[in-house]
C-alpha cells in the first residue's frame, strides 16, 4: 500500500490515510513523504504501518546524524526530519491539543541546539551492555556515544562502555547529570564494587550505587539548584533557562504570594523569588536541598490543606498532568495560574476544567526543549 504522509503525531509517527481514508500512523516518516507500507495493526478507527520503501522522499527528510538512530535506537524519533519541519510539527501539535482552550498560540521558542544539548540522561544496563532500547522493544542497543549528550557527558558514557569490556556493570538503570560548573554525578540502580573508582575520572564528582554514596553525588546543577542523578532536572540547560524566563514573564513581577506545585528542587522558585514574589514551593518528595518554606506532599494534599490566599499558583506536573489537584486549585481561587506542561494533551484536559470554573486562557507559549524528539513543552497562563 502506498500512502502520503501529511503531518507528524504527538508520539512521533507520521500520519497518512490508507485506501479507505482511515488514519494510519507510520514511524520514521516525514511530512511530504510518499511511502509504501505494510499494515501491522488495524482497528475500525486507525491503523499502524511500517515503511517498506520510500517512494518519494519529502523535502523535509534529512540524513540522520547518529548511526544508532538508523539502527533503531528509541532515544530520538525525528532525526530524519529537518529542524524547521520539527518545529512546525510541534507547534501544530500544541495548536491542535489546545484548540478548545485558547485560539492563538505564540510562535514556538527553540533555545537548544539541534545536538549536544542533553546534560542529564538515563541508560539501561543488561548483561554488561549499556545503551538504550530499540523503538517499541526491550531489545537493548549497545551505545558508546550519543550526539544528544553534552560532550562531557558523552565522555562518561564512553568510559562506562569501555569499562564494561573488563569490569561487569550492574544491571538496571544508570543515570548521569552534569552541573553548570562542570561537575558530573553518576548513579547506578544496584550495588557496584567498582563505583568508587569512577570518582575523579572524566569530571565525575560523585557516584551513587544503590544506597551507597561515593564522593559528592549531589551537585549544583544550576546556581542554587542542587540534585542527584536520580532527581528531575530539565535535560537542556539552554532550554531550561528559556523556560524559566517565559514563566517569569507570564507571572510578572511581585510582590505577592505564589503557591508552587510540583516544584522539584526549586527550578522556577529561584526566578520568582528574584521577582519579589513570596513563594511557597511544594512537591511530593523533599529535594536534597529544599528552598525556603518548602512543603512536602502530593499536590492534591497541599492544595486541600493550604490556608493562604496567593495571587498566583504555578504548577509543573509530570506527563500525567494535575487532575487530582484541579479541584483544590479552584478552591484556592488565585487570580493567575501558570501551568507548565510536557504533555499538551493532559494540559488541555486540565485547562478545560479550569475554564469551566471561570478562568480564561490568555497566553500559550510552546518551547522545544528536546530537539530530534517529539516532545514539546508548553507554558499556559490562565486568569480569572
């Protein structure tokens, strides 16, 4: 079957229509491709296909820069798509997801370079092979390099791949993060007798192996923001700086009280505090170095028990969104809500509930924090 690919879906697949007009998802395609496919799954409403042959390549199709991507690595979805087409696709994904929430979306912001932007990463280890899973599988692809990593972090991956040739690595996940001043921390899910030997190599300041710490595994990721390799931090330093600037712009200057939900280690807290807001940050887990007035607890419990009257609530939930916290946010009734999301679909779901409670969305800014992938961040402002 031959189909034309018209757009890219939120999960990364190209979208076309089969002979009956049914929506068909095809991975590793670009808008404008004409491809011969084999159907591998079908329902009444959609089908999935695999490329057998590219009949006519899209003008937006490019040669992937990474051999691992060609070999099936699942870390990226769009290395075969030109950057302008990637940005256009991400903007379209946000527009489509938020069509019932807001009519005008800002142009997408693209602060990160196409490659070499990742300061934080996780890899898998299985039977002394370190790497990433192939797309839609648990087949581990061995990696000694990854062009998405900052060069210093790529050197740590290469070191571990080399060590694996003569020193067994522990099975499970291995995480790594690089701080703004160059310090690197590495963490292994399971115990490893050789963990201490990494300290001092390739800029590694500390290592965690299961519950054992060596050196200094909690590092300053950004000025005033500390974390270990297991802690969440935005993967791109440049992208995170842009996202913080956008959040600060949307919130505006203080003074006033801000309740921050899903605050992590205080990524946005620092900027809001500089803008003269009195911030009460909260998260389900207490970070290694919590900012002042930090509340530990799930967002839904925090908003249920919160007794203040903040001018604004800022939330940056995980991909699943903040469904459990929406009723509590409505009860508190701040004049402004800044909702930062890594999933436009769950953002739209939660925002529609806020609209029904009397809020109006007046600004939405998409941000490409992760080039070569289908992920897109959105900062949405709602006001009463």
